[in-house]
């Protein structure tokens, strides 16, 4: 199944939500599953992004739906990258 990397930054609204309800972070993972994808790994990071999530989804349309749904909440700004296993890349280059 395709893997996607979601890079996110909290908005001011997102910071307020996190401060008042830290458990909301894990609830978002359930929301992602209801939209047809699955969070495989999740990290809070220091630097240019607040969170990095590795997400599995059946196709780009599904991850686009996830990105739009999460972004529409106004609590985070997202960037989405599709990831390829190195062996997939090498096979494509052969």
C-alpha cells in the first residue's frame, strides 16, 4: 500500500486545542482511519515542522481527502509527500 509523509504545523488555533486537550492528537489518528488511511508512525518535532506522520493510504485520492479534511479544521497547515521504498525506486530505474 502506498506510503505518504504528512508534515504539519499547528496554527494558533491548533496550539490552543493542543494545550487544552492534548489527547486530541491521538483522536486525529482515528479520524484519519475513518477517512480510509492509517497512521503508521507519528512524531512531534522541533524545527520547521511540529509533527511528522507516516501514513498508509490506498491511493493519492484518499490521502488528498485526509489532507483537505484535516486542513479544513483550521488547526494545522499540512504538506503531503508520497514516499517510495528504495527497492521500488530501484525497480523503476531498471
